[in-house]
C-alpha cells in the first residue's frame, strides 16, 4: 500500500466500476494527477536531495559503524552479493584506507523472521579479510535485525571495547535521519554520520520535468517506507 502505482491503479479500477459519471471523471482526474506527480523525476529528486544528509567535516574516528542491508548471500557460490546500497561498505573501506577511521564495525544480522541464512556481518567480514583488511581493524555485531538493534548492539559492543571511542555512522544518505533517532535513543555523546549512495539529484535535464519515470515511482516507495519506519522508531524502545 505504500506503492504510488498501486494508488493509481486502485483509482482507475474505481473509475471503471463506478456507475456515477461524475465520480468516474473525478477518479480519472485524480489518478492522472497522482501518476504524473509521483512519476516526475524532478519532484522526487528535489525532495530527496533536501532530505538526505550532507557530509561531516573531515576528521578521525575510532570506529566507523556500517549499518547492514547492503548485501545478501549469493547461493550459487555461498559468498557475499552486494546490492544497490553496497556503497555503505565501500565508503567505509575508503575511509579506513585514508586513515579517517581506525576500525570498521559491521552491524547486521538477518531481517528474516525465521533466520537460517548466514548473517550479513559474517559475509562482509569474509570480504574484508579477502581484500586485506586486518582482523584488528574489524569488529562484528551480527545479531541486529533493524536500525534500533543496530544502535543498541553496536554501542554496547563499543562500550566494552572502548567507552571513549569517537564514532562515525556510515549508511545511506536517505537513511541517516532514521539512524539519528535510533542512535540518539541509545547514546548521549555526539555521533557523526557519513552519507553514502545518494539517491536525490542536484542536476536535472528536460526529461526529468516532462517524461514519467518508473524509477521515480520506486524512489517514492523507498521514501514512504523510510518515513513510516522513522515515525515507528520514535515510539519503539
């Protein structure tokens, strides 16, 4: 129900089944407005660009926490398979190579209710070892299933290892507002956030204004999901 294209089709169905000509016209008009609004690349690009976080000032951190959701298991070879948010891990690696973070904390278990899959953090651990990141630079938290558990479990692990650690959260730019709520509930010290895989746009061409975009519809779905999660996280403990 958070898919705008579903709303459009529901309105079209109502227009087809209704016997009232006036209502049929209204349903068709509203469905057309919905379609062109939610499929417009400029509108969603601008909104998302304002919503996404910006980069923090360059400095050094003790731990960079990489929030999960960037990969899964490739069952063909039982190794890690990165998805479109894989930039979360790649940017963490880059920050480590540049000396901006001393350790990478992989925070991710499995979001499945019946968990028989390999934990994401374990898959990512194998990948980091494969590319030469030393064990001393890697921390693992492989039990969390959502952002609130990412915050609770990661900060508890850091508190045991280095209570005074300077922390950087590394996650998708559009996910940072939600991450701030989750980590704010578990921590009082200042934490910085490093945005990755930006989805909003800063430049547009003519097609973004006038040509309906399937990707724009998908981006709205992402935003609605994130906003619902943000509201829910405000009230969850």
